[in-house]
C-alpha cells in the first residue's frame, strides 16, 4: 500500500471480523504494515455483522491479529458490530476518531477509491429516481438487495454515471467513506481489489472465510490448512459446536411484546419473528419462516441476535451517546495510541471491567461474551493481551 507522506499520519487501520483470519487477511495486513505505521485493527466482537456468533471468540481472534502484525486491537461495540453495513462502518470508524490522522485500508470488489467516492456521494443524497425505482421493484415482490441493485443500475444507465456494483465489500467501502465524512475525521481511505468471490465456497485459490467455516462444519477442517496460520488451524481443531438453539429460546422467552421492543423490529418484524418462533423447532427454522423477499436472511439473523443479547431500541439509543474503548490486545510499542484513547473516554482492558462499567454499550459487550462462552462451552472472562 502506497502512502505518499506519513509525516503527519499516526496510524493505518483495518476494520474486520477475521471470522476466521485467513490468507487473504494476512496479505492485507502485510500490505498495511508496509507503510511503517502502527497498525490498528477494529475487530468485531463475539457476534457478527450478518447476525449469529463468530467462529472463534474475540480474544482468540485478537491474538491471531496480533500474531499477524497488528499493534493495537480494539473491540467494536457489539451494537454496531451486529448491525447493517452503515452502522457497522460507523461503529468501526468511531473507534479511530481519537487517534488523530490516519489511513483506513479495506478491500472492495471494484478496487477503485474514486468510484467508491462517487457512489458514496449518491448514497448521501439518494436521487428521487432511485427511490422511485426501488419502491416499484419492492411492490412487485423483488427481494430488497436485488431491488436496490436494479434501482442503482437503472440510474447509472440513464445518467451515464459510474456506480460500484452492489457487492458487499463495495457497499461497506462506501459506508466507510460516508462515516469518515460525517464525523469529519482526518482519515484517508485506501482500497485494494478483493481476491476471490465474497462467500464463495468453491474457490480453492482464494477461499473465503465462509468456505473455511463450511469446511469445518462439514468435518473437513483439514482442507483449510493451506490457507490459515498454524495457530488458526490448531484452534479450529479444538473448537466446539455452537449451541444456536439459544436464539430460538431467547425469542420465545421475550414474547411478542418483548420482540417488538427489539432494535431492528420495525415494520411489524417483531411480530413476524415471534410468530415464527412459536412453531419452529430450531433457530434456522425460525429464521427461514420469518424470512421474505423484503426481509433478508441477514436482517432476520440480526434481529434474532438482538433478542439473544437484549439489544432493545432504548439501549441502542443510549449507546449512541456513549464513547468508550475496549482493548483486546496490544504491543507495548502501541502505548501512545492507548494514551490517546484514554483522553477520549473510558478504556477497558478486561471482561471484568466491561461487566462493572456503568455504560450500556460496555455491559452489552460483556453480556455478549458470556452468552458466547455458554454457547461454545468456554470459560467466561478475558483480559487484554500484551506482546
């Protein structure tokens, strides 16, 4: 990665889940390290952006990131880490705000920052023609992601503008750019072409994290060996299965009224999830029953995750007003970055600290970790890893 002048730049950052960390991630980290700047990784916690629990717990993945070259690993607050692309990007970028000027590096399908910048400007002020086409497509029963892609493509064809394809990493890249702009941060964005297809399970040249998880679930973890570090491979061999029936149990326990208080339960979706839970026998059955063309599987999974973690609309609003930082791991040389965070808000370095915090977001992070440990038969607790 080329950075023309690092004199006034304090860090380079990556926002990631590393679910799990693989060869593509390692190449990205090595590229970022070429700047000679401290590498900050903002890592999703124990639950992921598309809903559901992570492959490894957050402390294990933080150690993998440090081993790969990260200097400081921060946990993204759970309420952002389990939300849509816009909020995920906002949550990640917010964690970087106190660190000064920096570079945010991310992969995208288009690999061109100017194209993403142009797309971002259209996202900020969606043209009426796009909104109208989107509405018509939805009224015809088109699935939301497809409808949105059609609306933008129609606008691009009509105006001759170049708009990034609506692939997941392009969308996330545009949201990173929007978050940087909204927060007025001195952060320069850099993107590089993503290798391999997103969520592809049959690309053996650049297998995705989805492929690795699929192999593991099918008892073929040995197939992942060429694409992960020795530490990641060994951790996979000893990993326990997730008890995902807890999502179903959580929804049933909340009841209809409780489901409607959940963050993300707009448009009657709380009622729909509750109804699905009353007849389903597994979590996947519940999610499939609540899913429609309008309500994507990811949105249903995120709502089920909110039910499991107790993320209500009121709690979500409270977290918007909070600023705090949880350091999962760091090198001793990153002490100046830690000091910068301490000037901006409370800094936690252990599960115990999160649990005892008066802040709603920190308490949710602690609850999420305890539930994750229950689901995966792990001991509860953890503290900052120092190298």
